[in-house]
């Protein structure tokens, strides 16, 4: 049994809000509370639940608990947070969307950097989804993915490039299956620090949330944690202290390319979360340092662009393929490096 509320609760002079409340069934077998909540709450992970337990955000019968606590029939379990629960209502906004292909079943959008894909804490407006619901009615939603109509995949806020959007239930089902079976062809272009060993390679290593920083994804090559992830890379152009590479994804994990490239010692250029916003290669001369920081100013984000997208049309079964050119900031930084290599 589950009840979802926004009731205000005071504790230790801090106003908390109830997001979920579970009254354990009389026939429930004894299992750990962290396992119980991981199964019950959409998108929850065991580590995220444990973090909430450690911060006092989860109560059992009104008291703090431990992840190892085994729930009992009729236990009252609350999940509390400092901000009120927001419903899945999306505010339609007349945003200028760069739609490069559209039919009655789907569309392909070229997302600019800086645009969040869907509403979430801290970004309830101005997202791609806010624009989609303004321009299109009755977009489908995947089960368990409420509040994200039309989406079958996403890219990071500061990553530019292509996304496919489903406009019908049938299209969503078929496109989601292609992503699940890794038959979608996706190519990303990235500027990374340093020159890689060889012309091409493959990175294999599970990607999962860092135990130290929830904003960062770590690579677990032993498979002990995270989700299976495979990235194929190829050098397109070497620019002395950075390289332009092409990445093809077999899997689509959160921050996959960013985490994988950091793991092999080549973080993305100006990627603040993964250490690419510092000078990783090059000379100590002040002229060079000034040059690099000028490049940072040109592309004030990670240098990652979802260049191409290929898939089978869910209705016509035709093979579709799309490409998006580099956005202006990426092109400007790339050309500045080319000029540096040519004339310095």
C-alpha cells in the first residue's frame, strides 16, 4: 500500500515534506528496509536509499532507521525531504525547437547545449519537454517515466546534439526496444585532453554513481557495481595537447563517455565535473595558459556533441540516419586549436 503526500512535518526545527508513505502489508515477509524501498520507489538505487537513511530522511514508525533494519507487518515507513514533492504536471512553453525531421510517429530534435531535457529539481521550466508539450498534444510516456512525455533517451544539459522523440505509443515501444537491444547507432564527437594511444580503441567498464560524490559517475572494471557500459573511440584529429575523437556507444549510461574518457586519462575538454576544466597537457608558459582559458571561454561546457543518430523507423521499417553539424561554440574552440597548432 502506498500513499503519496506533501504533508509538512517538523523535526529538529527543520521543516520536512513527506514524499512517500508505505504501510507494510500484514503478509509481508521480513526484508531489509533499503531493499524494500529500492523495489517500491521508481528510479531509486540501493546506494541512494542508504544515503537518504544516513541523512535521516527515512523514518520507520516515526524513528530514524538503518538500512539493515528488517521491516515488519504494518510498519509505517516515511520518505521525507526538505522540499515539497512536485507533481508531474508540465508547464507548456513556446520554446524554439530545432526539429530536423518529423512525421506523424516521431521527430528528431537538435538540442542546444544549456537546455535540460526534462523537468527535474532545479529545472522545472525551460526544458525540451516543456517545449514539446506546447507544440504537441498527447505525447506518450514510458511506464515508470511519468513527467517525461515523448522521451526514449536523453543527453546531458551541456551536451549538444540529436534526440529522437516518440509521438505515438507504438513508436515509443519500438524505439525503446531498439535502445534496449543496443541497435540504435549513435555517434558523438568530443574534444579530449592529450593524445590517445593508437588510432582507435574500446573502453569496457561498468558505470555507476560515485560513492564519494553523487554528481559523478565512476567506472568499475571489475563489475562489482554500476551498469555494463561499452564505448568505442576513434581519433579524428590530433591537435598537439588535445584530440578530436569520435565515440560510438553500445550502451547509453549516464555520463558514459565523460566517465570512460576520464577513466583512461583523457577527460573531455572543459568538463568541470570530470576534471577537464583544468590544463591537463601542455607547456607552463603564460601565453599557452591564456590561450587555453580563452578556449574555455569559447566553449564554457564539456566539449561533447551528439553528432549522428541512426535507427529503424518503427512503422515503415526504413533505416533513418541523421547528422547535426558542430554548434558554434564547439566549432570556434576547434578552429582556435587548429590555428594554434598551425602557427605556434
